[in-house]
């Protein structure tokens, strides 16, 4: 029996709709593409990922590495899931996972939006720690 793919690694928190920008592939006729910045909104966060909604104009495929910008914070996420929203067919909800690096401050900044008591210090440290499931 394999791992439970629906098991959550961290507690989710609803976030007030928070505008972000992310850099996704823009497809061209005949194949190929380039990256473009477009608007998106975070609606849910955890210490390891987020729920992001955006128009289906540019649809990054599952597995894509996408750059995200929020205020002065930047970072990268990997798209783990994508599904159209039934109530708004032109919108797609993405489940993303933060890419861990010392320069990636986006996850902590977004978590602070949903859980103000988290308090991020100048080094980007937070009292929330993630440990893999046993």
C-alpha cells in the first residue's frame, strides 16, 4: 500500500483573498513560449503550501516551477494540483508547495497574512516548524 496522497502535511488556514503576481508560461502558436507575470490570488495557506486561484488565460501545468511575488517578498512554488472552479469555469484553483531555500520568503509572508500571530523576524524565521510525518 502506498502513501496517502490526501494526507495533509500542515494545517491549512483560510486567508483573506490576497493578490499576488506569478510568472507562468505563455504559450505561443506553433509551440514554445515565454514567461509572463500575471495576477492571481491566494485564498488558503499552510506552512508548506498555498491555494491559489487565477484566470485560465495562462495555465501552468502540474509540476511547473512558478515564481510568486507578494509585496517585497518573492519565492518559488511547485504546482501540485490544478482544478477548474465549478462556480466560475474561467478560474482555476492551484494547490502549490513552497520551494525551500534561504531566499524564498513568500511562504512565510503569506502565512503571516492568514495567521498574524506568526510574526516573522528579520531573518525570515518563524516559530512554525514542519516535520515530515512518521
